[in-house]
């Protein structure tokens, strides 16, 4: 049983040398293992900032609050320590790292997170299986990390990493954006496989309700003006679907 | 058609009214045609003359020896010839005083010929181990029509070296030349590669510079027919106090020729100095030139210095593509963030990104065994700086 708590989180985006802007204005949210929380909200409300700030992206700086994983403040950890502690961020725009092969990267990552190097043969079998589940061509393993991948290919590889790393908490930042329905199904199945053990908490950030047909949320939160503006059950998504975010945009402004 | 403005010519200035390239397409075989450089000249302003050990002012005494082992598969002839062999110097003039000095002073030249239509079963490997002293050398690599060859020039050891490698890639032939400057830390090497690329031929140059106190390498390409293609790839890792200078010149003196220049370096440690000069001339009256050059530098510490200068001279309006780019900077923190966000510790993430940066270039070497050998050299150099 894992408890992931965000308490009074405030964060700035660093724009230039002396320029910054506050984006997160006091976020509170608790996610227990086995729960899926959808974070929905208008563009520019700070959803992605929340994801990046938790992961420790260098362009964001946390000014107040804490993020606790089973009582331990992960904000005091380095980026890689957070990942090894069990926090995973599937990025909206995964980064291309030229010349570093996907297989080499994945092996290094799995080794770091599991604390020991997996046996080569075992790992390659595991990798091949996981790639097959996500309908990824095995040839991608030899390519540079995300190098020249299409948007959909990048998203599949994010979920591939999710399945290999088995985090305690997964933050999925608009994993559905830019996917056609077939790709959306494949990716959603991957998320559901990772959830199946009931040991992972999920923060599912999305602008649209479409993915919620495949990955069922237990809670839905509306994010507006840099904080959680309203929380409810799955039915809240339907309200947002029919009414839009207008009322929250006004409230947040 | 050829372009009168960019043909190699004897060292003389002010020939009249023809627009004349300011870049170093002129030259001479005679060292006395070049004044002793003082350091402010365009072609010398980045080079620390004092560290040339007299190569530039006539005070160096040719007293050095090399141990040279050549492994040549069937289809390849290797000859040692005297100064009067007409194949020497046929690919272009020395463009600076040091290279002219080498041409004036060398005693024997090595000529490697790949027979017409030959497809070699393995690369030609020239192991050159410098055993101290000063020495001037000339190499000629002559690839006959439709032949396909990889030539590796693997240079190690210590000493002060200057010279030329003349390269002829005949019609329809393909040559990959891998030149490795893996000198001892105190070596000095000033050399010029002159490539003549014929109709429908492809010349690929891969330059790997890791060692030495001072390395100044000038690869030059000129074309002899349409459809000729040249790709110059360079990798350098420059450590504390090392000076690595690469000066490429592509002379698009014919129509429908292509060139790509890609040089990537990393610098680490006090006064590591990397210089890249990328000259491209697109000659008068030519059409359909496709050219692109770029240089990237990874400055791993703040006390390093980079000079990166692309020069394009275009004498025609009929160009298919002519571009250049140069960028120098530190490791991309977003790359590091991505790897670290997957649990990979910072030091390991740095290692992965730096290796990836070089692997991109090393992967252009056509033979896997050779790629691994080169990467192992790069690895051991990297390890010194971690």
C-alpha cells in the first residue's frame, strides 16, 4: 500500500535569467495505490507543470509545499532518486537523445531502478515481450532514444518504460494527445496491464475524456488556475465533456 | 564546366579582373613562396606557432623515424617511391608554409593503389607509429575507376610530423578514408588531405583526432566531374592544453556535385582549444551544387575554448542547397533530465549522452569491427576525463 501526497505545492516556471512565473498555486492531492486519478483542465492551467515539477524538471522550481511518497518528501531527492523511489512520469513530449540506443538506455534504466542488472538473456526476452504487447517493431531497440520517432511511437515507448519500471506512482502527462484510436487502445491496454496488480497509483493528466473510456478513473479532478478547483467521481468527467471548462477558466482568472 | 576563379593555381596574387576566392585554394609546392607566418595571418591566427616546434620557420631539422606497417588485401599495391614520382602532388598544392615545407623536404613517399573495379575483402590499414624527432611525409591513395575501398590511417607515437595525403577517387569509385590521430600527448602533427573526386565517385573522410599537443589537419576536396560526392566527418576530443584544429575546404568547382561536412568535438579541461574552419566555395558558372556543413562542440568544462568559423563563398546563383550551422555549448540538461527521470544516476547519464554524441558520428564508419575499435579509443580518452 502506497500513499502519494501532494501538499500545498507551489512552483514557478523559469523563463529567463531573471524571469519566472508562478504556475502552481497550492496543489493538494492524495493518490493511494490502486487508484486512478484523472486530472483534467483547460490548456495553460498548469497540469503539465505539476507533472514536471514532481519529476524535477530543471525549468521548474518548487517554492513551497511537499510531495510525500509513503511519508518521505521526494522533493529533497535528486531527479534520479525520485525515479528510483518509484515515481514515473510519462512525458507529453518525450526527449530525443541522439546516439544512445533505446536498448542500452532501457537496460541502464531498469538496472538503476531495480538495483541490479537483469540477466542479459532474461532482459532481452522481457523487452521483446513488452515491445510486442505495445505493437512496437523490434527494430526500434537499436535506434537512438526517441530519435526520429513519430508522436505515437514516442508515447508507446513511454508506456513501454512504465511497464518495465513498475513504479509505485505513474504520472501520465497527456499520453493520449496526438494518438489515433488504435494507438490509444494499445497505449491504454499498456497502462491497464501496469495497473492490474493494484499496487500502482495513477495520475492521468488529460485534456479530453476520450482516454477515460479505456483507462477508468476512480476520481476526477478539475485543474484550473494552478490548483485543484473541483474533485469528484467519474461522473465529473461527463459533466466536463458536456459543459467544457468555461466556468473554471473564469473562476481561475 | 570548371570555374576559372577557384582552380588551384600557383601562389600569386592579383591575377587581374577575375573574381577570386579569398579562401585558400591557391598554394605552392615551394616553401619559399610562403613568408614565415607571424601569427596574425588569416590561416594562422588560431594556431599557437610556438608549439609548432619550428615547422613553420625552417628551423625544424628532419631527424625523425616512423615505423610503418601496411596491411593490404588483394587488389591493392603498395609502393615506396622517390621525390620524382609524378603521382606526388597531383591532387593539389600545399596551402600553407608548413605543408609546403613538408613537400620540399620529404625523401620517400608511400603510394597505395587500389586496382580498377576491385572490391576489397577488408580495409587497407596503414599503422604509422612515430618514433620521435621531426619528419615530413607524403602519402598517395589512388583508387582506380569503379573500385571500392576503405583505408585506415592509424597514427600513434610521438614526434613532430608534417605532410600531405593525396587522394584520387576515380570515376565511379568509392573510398572511405579513416584517419586516426591517436598521437602521444606531446606530438605535433600538421597535415593536409587533398582529395580529387571524379565523376560519380564518392569520397568519405572520417577524421578522428584524440591525441597530440597540437594537431592541425586540413582536408581539401575538389571535383573532377559531375555527380561527384564528398562527405567529411570529424570527431575530436580535446583535453587539457591540447590544440585540435580542423580546416576543411570544399571547392565545388564543377556542376552537380555534393558535399557534407560534419565535425563534432568535445572539450574538457583547462585551455583545451578546438578550432574548426569550414570553407566552401561554389564556383562561378556551376549549377546544381548541394552542400551543407556543420560543426558542434560540447564544452564539458568552462575553461575550454572553441573557434568555429564557417565560410561560404558563392559565385553563382544556381545552387541547389548551401547551408551551414555551428553550435557550441554544454551538455543538454534536458537530455540528462530525461535519462535521470528513468532512474539513471547523473554521472551515468552524462556518460551515456557524451557517448551518444560521438556514437552518432562513429556509426558512419562502415565496418562494425572498425567502429568498435574507434569507439574503444574514444572510450579510453573519455575515461581520462571522468
